[in-house]
């Protein structure tokens, strides 16, 4: 039975809501294993282990962002082709994207292996956690090929309106990761390497499942591609993928500078910040899921030339996103302290760690809807093949994080790090909303 979904017809609210729900559940399981991973590290390895993982967070985000940005850019063109009803175009773009992904799967691990040690030193990683941090990211980088092809297979499925298979794969993978974390860290006592090993094995599982289901649905189309077409297709894919990858790189640079600033504080601050970021990441899942759903929805409708449906769909997404963001804010304020306690071993510094983490969560909670607006508006522009403006919005985020991490902290201390995060959302929203409103008015005239 076909599981592809034509999003150019039907109620936009229902389509995006159901698509987002599937992605939220799948991503929730994905984030759940990083959540459990952090709890296991904090309890079994201790505060130093928690700080080591926190010190690599933005570096890993950079790697993931490059991969996900490039592949999502490729999948916008897949969604356009599917919305047009052009199966041959879909296969043409997919075949060339797969070849590019082979190059990424080989080249990226080598590059990041070479620069990771220097990067950790530049970030000011403390000597007492440096060895653990390096060991952790080395193993994580071994899983880059799995990440690349998981993103390609799941992105291709989503571009055809299929969110159920990525959900199934991510659920199985996440449960696998939790079991492996307990086995490698608690039972076999592999230390921080065990946590990373569980992650990459699970990435391999999700890649295999999505790849199997994507290829199981054979499409009887003419797959022959001329040399000239291959060159044109490659250029189009790179033109879409690079701005989205740069968007993540720019965001990551801001985060890495923030980490450098954080490393100037004591270990308790880094541990509290890391624990809060894990909960923040869990609650950010719905925002990123709305973003993925909006990209698929807008890309299909843009390919079909249905601009009025794009406006209705984005409006519905902003409403749903606001409701979910408010619920997440309540969780941070009312339950944040108890959740953060799960990450921290009992010691003399426990309350100090929790105080830092809870302070961060309270500031995030007040402005959390702006994060959801950012994901939705950025996705809407990307789905309409506008990838440069979302990249520029990342510059806005970078500027605010820099100003707050370097300047504001001089006046209000470590709280400046926290305010930098929400300020980045707000300025990016201003850029994205202005351009989105202009584009919608222009195409509907």
C-alpha cells in the first residue's frame, strides 16, 4: 500500500497537523535517547562526563547541521518534483543527490577527525574533561556516513508526504539506543565511548530501515539521465543545499563562541547549562517537526503553483506552534527543577548546578513561541526555494549570540549567555517574517 501523501489537496490544518504529529513522535523518541544518554552519563560518569558532553554539543551540531542542511536542500527539489507530478524529475534529482551523499559520507569524517582536536582547544575545553570530550566526538564522527544516508532516505520519504516510515524507523532506533547505552555504559562500563557507540549503532539502524522502505516502493518511471542533465541537476542541488548548510554553520559558529565563553566559568555552570540544554532540546522537537512538515507542504504546493494554500498552511502552523510552545513553557517553569535533577549526581554542588539550569529554563520559557515562529517561517521560505534569506537570518542569530556572550556578560554575568539565545530567536524572526510577508504579497497579486 502506498504511503506517499499529496499535500496539494485537503485541509492544510489537518495535513500539517498530522504530518507534524508523526514527526514529533519520531523526533521525541530520537531526543529521548539523548535525554537518557545524558542521564546515564551524569549518574554513571559524573559531573565531568556531563561537562565533557556539553562541551562538544555545538561541535556535533555543526557536523549534523552541515549534513542535514545539504540534504534538506536536495529534498526541497524532490518535493517540488513530486508536487508537479513529475516522477522522472524526482528520480533524476534523487540519483544525483545520492552520488553527492557518497562523497559527503567519505569526506566529512576525515575532515572533522583532522580538525576536532584543535577545535576543542580553541573552544577552551578544560584539561580535566578534554580527553573524554575528544573520545566522545571521535566515535560520533564515525557515524557520519549513517547520518548522511539516513537524512537522504528519510528526506526523500518526507518529500513525498510520507512521515510514517521515518517515525517507525526513529522509534525503533531510539529504543535500540537506550538499550545500548545501558549495556555499554552501565553493564560493560565502556565509559563515555559507550554512550557515543550506542548513538552511531542506532543511526545505522534508522538508516537501514528508511533505506529499505524507500527502495521497497518501486516507481516505474524512465530513470535514464543524460550527461547534460546530470550537470544541470548537480548545480541545482548544490545551489539549494549549500545555503541551508551554511545556515547551520553560521548558527554553529555562534554556539561555539558561546561554548568558549561558557568554558571560562566553572564546571558547575557548564554542567547546569548542559542539563538545561538537554531539556530545551527535548521541548524544541515540536518546533523542528513543524519546520520539516512545513517544508514538505510548501515545497509540494509551490511545485503545484498553489500559493493561496501556502499562506493558509503557514498560518495554521503558526497557530499550532504557538499553542505547543506555551505548553512547553509551562513544563520548563513548573517541572524544570525536578527534570534537571535526573541528570545530576548527588553532591555538594548539586543545588548550584540546578540553580544555573533552572535560571536558563525560566528565561527560555518566556520567549519560547519565538523559537517556533523561527522554524516555521524559515521552513516556509525554504519550501518556496528561498534559501539565502534563512541563511541571513542565521547571521542575525550569530550577531545576537556574540553581542550577548561577549558584551552583555560583562554587565550581568552568566545570564548574558541565556539572554543571547532568546535574543537570537527574536532578531531572526524579524528578518524572516518581513521577507515572508513580502513574498506572499508578491505572489498573490
